[in-house]
C-alpha cells in the first residue's frame, strides 16, 4: 500500500513571521526557526521548490551553489519527517564531498532545532567507530558521501527501509567523481514509494538518465539566468577573494581594514549575519551600522540619516532592507554573501561608480561558490579579478602609507601654531626624528595597528567546471556519448605506463592498491577530492590495475596530494603512495 506522501497542513503562521516563507506552506516551528535565524525572504529556488516538495512530489532542480538550495530541500524534508517515527533514518541526503556533508549536516541541525531532529554526517576520512555508535543510537537524517554510505550498507550498519525522502545534492559533481554506480546501488536499497529530489548545477544527458531511472513524474525547476547585455554592469573595479568558510569573517575585516572605505554597503544574506558582522566591524574601530527587516521605522531612519551625514562608514544590510532606500552613491559595495542571481549582483554593485566616479565592488566567497561567481562574470560580460586576501604585512604597509599621506595633507594645510610649541619642547628633549616616529606610532596604534593579527590561509582558485568530455586527456579517442563516466574497473581513459607519457602539466601518482582490494575509480577521485580539499575537475585520468592504481594530478599539487594520501586510508586500508616515474623506453623500472 502506497503511503500518503503529503505533509500535514501547516499551522497558520503567527503574526511577525516572514510572509514570504509563510506563504510557501511551512509550519510554525520552521517559521519560528527562520525568523530566529534572520531569514527575511525566500530565494527563487526556495520559492519554486518548497511547495511541490511539501506536496510530496519528486523534483528535478537546476541551481548553482549559493542560490539557497540547501534550505530549499532541507525545510520540506524536516516538515515531512517531523511527524514520523523517530531515531530511525527517515531521510537520506547524498553529497559529493565531506565538506558539503558537514555543511548540509549543520544546516539540518540549524533548521531542525525546534523540531528536535537528529542528523549524522557520514563521510570517508572520519573514524568508522564514531559513525557506528551514532547509527546504533539512532538518527533521523543521514547526510552522506556515496562511497561511505555504500560501505555502511554493505556492512549492514545502515538500513534504508525506513527512508521516506532522498535528496541528491550537486548530482553532476557526484557523477564527475565516478559515483554513478554507487548512486544506483544506494537508491536500489530505498523504498520504492520514497520521495526523491535531485539538484544539479548543470543538466547534461547523464543527469537526465539518472533522473529517468529514479524519479517519478518529477516537477522540473530551472532557475533562469537571463544573459545581460554587455555593459549592463556598471564600470567599477570588481574584485573577489576566495577563502575557506571559517575564515570569511576574518577576511572581510582584513579587506576593509586595508581598503578603509569612507562609505560602503556590505551585503549579508540574513539579519543575524548583519548584526554579527556589524558588531565585529565596530569592535575593530569601524563606524558601522546595521539595517534589516527586523528594525522599526525610527531605527531605520536614524541609521540612514547617520550614513548620509557621513557619520557612518559602513552600512551592513540585507537585500530586502536595501530595496527602495535612497542610498547615495558609495565608494564600495561589498558582497559578504553572493546574491542568488547575476541580476541581483548587478543591482547591488550599481550603487557604486555613479556619475563618473570610480567605484569598487568586493566579493568574499568560499571555494564552492566559484562556479556561481564565474556565471556572474560570463553573464555580465565584466571581469572579476580574483586576488589573494591581504597579508598582515600588506595591512601594516597600507596603514603606514595612509598615515604618511595624512601627515602630508596636514603639513600642506598648515595652521600648526597650536602644536608647534609642543613639538619644539619634545625636540629639545630628544632627536626630532624620534619625536616624529613616536607621533606616527601613536597614530598607528589609534588605527588598530598594534592589534594582534594572523595571516589568513590562502585558497587556490580553480577554473570553472566544464563538461566531463572536455576534461578528458588529450589523445583519448574513446569519448563516450553524453559524457557518461566509464564503468567500474575501467576508470577514465588513461595512457598506460610506458605507453605514451603523461598529459602536459600533470604528474602520475602511484597508489599501492587496485581491483583486488576492491578499489574503484570513484574511490580514488573521492579520496583525493576530500582529503586534499580539491575539486574533482583538476584530477585527470585514472587507471585501476589488479594490484595498484595510477592517477593523474596537477604537477604543482602532486607532493601535497601524496603527503595527504599517505596519512589517510582508502577503502579502510593504509596504502603506499608515491610519484610514478615513467619507464624508459630502453627498459628500467617505475619508482618513486
């Protein structure tokens, strides 16, 4: 008998809840959480995806990272399982990397706080014992990478017979990493009457194929990104900084300390973020004010009057709060969170660079948002320069240069009679140069120059992901239709050892385990992507032999990848990892 897949009717929202989210059919407990977290308005993917998912429909959604899709599937998922039997897996979310598993797990915990939903992220590289203990205790939602989920299924430590909803997040990346057969195997273990949602940034033929196999009459959603005319974006200098998510706040502070804007708009996604960022910037000596939908009109008027009068340097706002405001042209627009569409980005940065003035647009993103940034660049026909976060030395140099410039301006303006006598008195007691240096030190201290600072770890930028067929090594005559991944045991097309060398700029890494140890191409790609923190698109050809495997990786990253893999386990076992040296044509041996 087929279970009823619709959610219970949502309770009427109490006064004060966001009308945008309340209109989608979410129940009061979730609306309370969203209000507490400071979410003001659903994004396009949330508006389109939440109602059909609440109605129990399968869904095929196209949306890039940064568009709010995690909440788009998490909120309906939580509403559905909140009324189910607890402490047995009711929902399964499959993701390509352990980083995303942790992020989605955090989101489920955050949104499900009022409902007391328990969640377990399951991924490789984490001790199996900890996962086994949590599974034995019982959990409502599993967020897993395909390889580790399949390991648990085969060990019979993860039972999926109670699963009501499955989400495939970033499905194109999972297929690129070689998880196609794993996904099929996992989904075969779930009930036939489950609800399934698949989200992907792109919709190539291989995504359509997996959707056809596993989704039932899905609602299809594509968040349109209409191309903008060349020149539609304002002529401003556009810069992006790529930092790990845990360093975003520190990076924003560093960038603003270096830039020292006189009037800037800083955009955040939620009210909570607005308040937190405002407090952080104020603590560092910036004159910052917050404006968001949780403020009454007198509060908003006070903030805007202060900003227009130049008493506030930084106005930290949500998009909703900034709409319709008479905000004068600003020197900088800062995106602490990317908007959900290129049009939103253009609208934001259009507030700087007006009336022939120079303007700056600054964006701080985590590595997973690079594809969305590239989409914005392509559609706006404007160059966004990716640059490293300023170092502590850069900040110190900039502050000293700024102090020097300020002193030069004061010297040029004159009118120093009030201070000349004090300066003369100090000069009589010591070296005038030391007196000047002490004065500069005092200014330096007042500008926060003696605050303890640490350099922010660099994150390498990567080119935008391309279809898998375009990433095959040169000389490969075996292109497969639709960009389908090769079948297990074959790996990506690879020129064998001693039979054609390596792709330019790539190195071969020898891994001392192969088919006999149960190693598959997806295991190796997943291990490198997860453990070394890389995206799968930088990994080249893979060949799995009986007792060893070879993987092409960027030459400049080879040593780091070898060191990382040497410290971890692949399929639960320690393996030898070294640089693979081509066998000379005249004989010899491979070595590391």
